[in-house]
């Protein structure tokens, strides 16, 4: 993972295996506000944003969380912990 890598919306969606529309929803409605870099072709997103999306997918798969439910989890988990979980260096244990 290259910390300096940036993605446009379409690239972010491809990396996450989602549609542009789903990623836009995550950015605008689920992720913490600092991930929202605006709309349009010039908006760029970093590795932290991709990791948050991957984290949402992980907690959805493991715990059955819907994206809207993951919003509260993201607010309580530090970004570095999210990054470690996505890299497989740490397990996430959530109350369901």
C-alpha cells in the first residue's frame, strides 16, 4: 500500500470492488466528513479513504453490519486501527 497513492471516484470504486454510486454514498453518508473531498473528476481520495471502505465491507461481512450502521463504528475506531485491520495486522472485535 502506497500511503501517497490517490484515487478518483472510479478508481476508488474499482479498488473496492464496488460501483461508483455505492462509493459516493459511502463518502457522502457513511465516512467521517474529512473523507469527502468534493464531487467531480478533480476530487482525489487517499489510502485512508479506501481503507475505511474496505473496513466497512469487512464489518459487514463478519458482523452483518449495514453501511449506515458502520458509520458509528467508524466514528469510534481510530484511522490507524482501521488501517491495521485492513492490512490484516489486527483483528477487529465489535459488540453486535
